[in-house]
C-alpha cells in the first residue's frame, strides 16, 4: 500500500515538473522569457518599433541598417540602443521624411542611451528629440534637416562623448545640438563640422538654466566650419537675468566658423553667466562674424548687475577678435586659471 502511494506521489511530481517545463518553453517562444525581456536583437524597422514599445530597461542591439518608412514609436521609458554591425556603425536613415528617436518620459525613470550608430537624413523632426536623460557614445549625426539632437525643457541630464555631428541644418537655432533643459550636461571629445542654423548657434545652442548649479561642460570639443545666420557661428550660449550660470569651455578648438548676420564667429555668450575658457584655441582660426563683430568671441551682455564674467587661462590671446556690447556695466574679462578645474 505504501509503495502504491509513493508511486502516485512520484507520478504527480513528474507531471508537475513536465507541466512547468512546457510553460517555460512556451514563454520563451512567445518572447516572455527572462533573456528576451532584457535584451533584443533587431534587424528591421518593425522589430525596432516593437522593442521600443516593449519592457522598460531593455537593451536593443541593432544588427543591420534600417531605412524608416514611417515614424518610430515614442520612447516612454528607459532604453539602451546599440549598433553591432561589425567594423562599422549601423545606420538608421530617416529617408528625408521622418525624425528618428523621440523620448518623452519622466526623469529619472526615463533614461536613453544610444551607442555606435549613424543617424542620418532625418527630416520634419530632429534625429533625436526628447526630455529623458540622454547618453550618447560613438554616435554620428549626419545630414539631418531638422537638427541632430534637441533636449527639451525639464530636468533632463546629458552626457555626450566621442560623437560626430556633420552636415546637419535647421531653420531655427542650433544646427546640430540644442539644449534647453536645466539638468547638468557634458560634451566630451566630440566634433561639430559643417553644420548650419538660420538663426543663432551654427552648431550648438544652449539656453543655460540657473537650476543647473553644476554647470555646462565642453571638454575637447572641436567646432569646424559651422555657420549661423545670426550670431554664434560655432556655438551660442544664452544665460538669464535671474541667476548666474556656469559654462566651461575647456581644451576646445574653433576654426572657420561664421556668423553671417551677427556677432561671434566662433562663440557668442549672452547675459548673466560665469564663462571659463581654458586652454582653448579660438584666435587665429579663421572664424568670421558679420562686420567683424568678434570674429572669434562676442560677449552680448544685457547690462545686468552683477555682470557677466569671462575667465581665460592662460591670458586671452592678443590676437583674439573680441566684441563686447557697449553697456554701462561691461562684462569682466580676466586671466584666472584657478577656476578651470572641471566638475566631476
């Protein structure tokens, strides 16, 4: 009798084990397994759209070039998107009709990381636009007709390194890169080449927010042959009249940038800010501004009190073409290397 009960229990356990294995196998086949919930390999537009609509925190690995035939879904949560096309960058092409990535979630829950991709030929919208925290590594933005990257109002942070922005254009400000967020931001080892904006900021436009108490950091950034229809051929940074914002321009290079309709061929700074230009090559680089109004640098101050402060290290070059707005309380321009240490 005991032997019969043992055999029944053993049979029940075997049946339960078999049922569990069948359920797990079915889950994996249907895409609900633990591996597919955390990682996707995609090779076409439909698979990429499905991954964007999928689980938060997913890592998406793109294995072949994709040309869009319609808009991708809006990214609502954290995601990592990587290219894996052998020795080259995988391409996502907007086909001259569509923006590529839009990310509108709540920070810090929404964080977007993009690596090792070439995003090109976006139109109607930028190649990337959003309010999520953003990290870019080894990404190229080329020939996008509504700009490369736009980081909108809100607390979003951004860290961009080892990237290239080339041949992007926009009818407004910031031909390649626009920031209006109040989160801390950092650009490192990145090149902006041959970008164009019809208004201010041929390559970069930063609407600096005083809520960012750490500052905006540009380190080892190259601005080459960018054009603004107004001011700031390479970069335009605007501050506020309420509080000082800090901008670090460290070990950067400005060459052949042009402000066709305004001041600051290389760089234009406006309003209340603490700008620290350290070990940066900006003079004698062939930058040009309308009427020679600061071919290299323009300080466009709104006569606020306290005033803008611009620190150079070492002392600003004697050949620097500098334009300063004529106001009752002009900006303070000084040699001051102690302020050049970058925030972590």
